[in-house]
C-alpha cells in the first residue's frame, strides 16, 4: 500500500458513532453562550471540514446543510445563512480531499484558510443583505483561528483510529 509522506502508521477504520458524536460535541460547543465575538472560531465548521476531508463518503453536503439549519435556528439568523456556508465549505473540502491528504498537517492548515475565509464571507454577505449590519473586519480573523486549530483537531479526531505501537498476538491488526 502506498503511504502518504509523513504518515507513520496505518489507521484503523473510523466508527460512524464517533464521527456523529464528534459533530454533536462540536455543535454543542458552538451553542455555548460565549458571546457573539466576530473572531470566535466556528468549531462545527472545523469538524465538518475534517470529516469531509477524511471521510467524504460518510459526511456530505446533506449533513452540512442540516447542521447549518440548526445553527441558523439557534442564532436566530436568516434561515439558510449557515446552511449555505457549511454546504459550500464541505463541497470544496470534498473536492480537495484527495490532494489535501498528501500534505503534512501544517500545510493542510494553510490550504484550508481560503476555504474558511470563503465560508465566513458567504455568512457576512448574507448578513449584510439581510440586515445591513457590518460586524467589522475582525470577522476575518476567525478563518485564521480555525486553520490554526486544524492540527489540534487532526490529532484529537484521529486518535481513536491509531493502531497500537507494538503488535500483539491476540490482535489481528
């Protein structure tokens, strides 16, 4: 089997319950009342991009759209604002997933900055059309923060899939 550069070991298959529970935890973290600071990272968008890159057959545009509708209802935003943003984000992540996985994690984070920026620009554009309120340019700090969190998300979300470092006779893998 061809190994990607920088990949030390093969990963075990991911459990679907782990994927959906990690998305639910990211949704709950987004629902916390931490204030509406413009530079706050969207952890649900980060988790959706992660699973769209690593498991594109399991997490798709439909899941992103539904999670976006939930965020719209929670934030009392224009219905479809987050849904369109998340669906666009996942579409581009699925489009780039084969190429993105060949790079080290830090290079992946740099390549994801434009995707997160487009997602936030879509939300900003819809918010501007709907209300005419401009939150300020600090809203463009959030994509950089989300990309900076990419290595941590990769480490956390791939942890259950890593094999044991020493083989055991009782384990098939």
